């Protein structure tokens, strides 16, 4: 018997991850989405991937944007994780309007206070089941605030002891 999607999600939740907000801009439209499916793919050439739900607005938005930023969240930024895990009203064009940010070299919004940033240009999209895999070339990568990461595990946000990170 095939595993039910809710049960699969519950089991996959045992795989602890960091949390990112993927942002992009196309003309006057700016969007952000909370993503933990971010993975490094290749160092040379520098490639990463994200998996996006085909029902998400970001699925049709990203190809128009052509590029995106991966904003890696610190534990002090749980509010950004929750903010961008919610869909905004359909008429909202600039989802970043009330969120402190600066603009990167690809035009993608970079959220202030993150622990690291990557700016990436999309080089491939592969639809796979109910998600799509976006593969992107890293244009620039920088470290940010020296803060502990935001973690996601079994639907919760556990904290690392500071001593474990900076030992
Ligand atoms: C911790 C966390 C991780 C998530 N990771 C992903 C992900 O990797 N891919 C995805 O499509 N949605 C992911 N989501 C769900 C989206 O953030 C959510 O569906 C969002 O509202 C979609 O926005 P959009 O429809 O405006 O694009 C995640 C949510 C949370 C809370």
C-alpha cells in the first residue's frame, strides 16, 4: 500500500534542516517563500537546488524572475520563516515591502540580518511529482550575522546551545 502524503511528511520531518527564505524580483513584483529543501549540488561549477510545490505561487514566479536569493535564517528570524510560509493576499505585488532588506547584484531582495546569502541564476527546472526542482548557478555567496541557525525538526524549531556552535 502506498504511503500517505501526511505520513511521509511526518517521517521526513525527522531529517533536521536549516531554514531559508528564497526571494526574487521580476519588474515591480517581489516574492519570498520559506524553503527547507535547499541543497548544494556542485562546487565546480557552483550549483544548488530548491524544490518548489507546483501549487505555490513561487512556481510560476521564479522562471519570470530568472534569479533568486537564498537567505539563510538565524534563530532570531523565526518570524521571517513564519511570514513567508503564509501566502499573501492575491493583490500584493511586493511581498517584501514591509520587510527590511537590501537589493543584491541579481536584483533579488536580501533580507537584513541573515546568517548567509547566496544569489543564484536559474539554469534548469525539472518537474517531479507535485514539486519542481530548480537548479541554479551560484553568482555570489556571502556570510552575514554570526548568529546560530534557525533549525527545523519534526515541525518544531529546536535551538542549538551556543557552546555547540562556537566551540
Ligand atoms: C520550515 C518550512 C519549510 C518549507 N519548505 C518548503 C519547500 O522547500 N518548498 C516548498 O514549495 N514549500 C515549502 N514550505 C511551504 C511554503 O513556504 C508555503 O507553502 C508558502 O506559503 C508558499 O508560498 P507561495 O504560494 O506564495 O509561493 C515550507 C514551509 C515551512 C514552514
